[in-house]
């Protein structure tokens, strides 16, 4: 199967799986599988176009996303444990304040990392849009970026979902490669 057809299939299916994040129990696993499939699809596109920055930018975005999840988990656990210490020492008001401050700091750090990841996704998708002449990738990239910025006021989550839907459409707009003509018969 030619590289662009694989990219179309893997990217489309992966993007659909990314939409299933909210399915109880299986959602996060399906979403991770979707991200991996999209990453592979973008690798195929990068190899096909000969532009390594397409894959590198998306890979950086994925790495930043993983770092963001780790930071959220570590800071969340540290904040919880610290709040338990405050509960033992200073009572419920100090605990509530400590937990609230930790939550705010975690959200701000994750928000900033999300914006940075969206910048790299935008770079990757804009390059794909130019290389394959599929403008839907640029539109999805813009919505990812605006969605990341507006996530702080929750409107961004809706824009990010719309961006994923446009990403699905963009992947399925990738044209099929024409197979090379068969060799001429021997004379």
C-alpha cells in the first residue's frame, strides 16, 4: 500500500479514536492508540514529502503532551500529599487553600504546555497543508491553536474537538497515489 494511502487510513482512524477520549474506561486507551496512529500517519507524510520538519514538529508536540501529563500527575500527587501534611498541621482551611493553589498552578503549567504543543502541531499541519495542497490541515491547525489558548475558559475544549473533526476530514482528503505503470511486456 503506498505511503499516502497508509497515511490517509491511519490518520483518519487515529483521529476518530482521538474523539473517543470520553468513552468510559476505554476512552483514554483509545485516545492514546489514536495519537500513535496519527503520529505514524504523519511520519508517512513526512517521508513521502521529504520534509522531516513535518514529523519532527508533531513529535515535539506529542512529547510536550506527555511531559504535560507527567507534570500534572506529579504536581497533583505532590499537592495532595502536601495538603495532607497541612491538614495534620493547620486544619481544614489551610488544606483547602493549599489544594486550591496547587490546582491553579497545575492548571496554568498544563495550559502553557498545551499552547506550546499546539504551536508545534500548527507548524506540522501547516507544512502538510502546503506539501499536499489540503487547506483543511491549516484550518484544523488554527483551531487547535486557538482552542489551546481558550482552554483556560473552557471554550477551547469545544474548538479542539472541532479541530479533531476537521483533522479527520483532512486526512480523508489525502489523494490516493497512482500506482506506477506496469513494465512493458518483453519483446
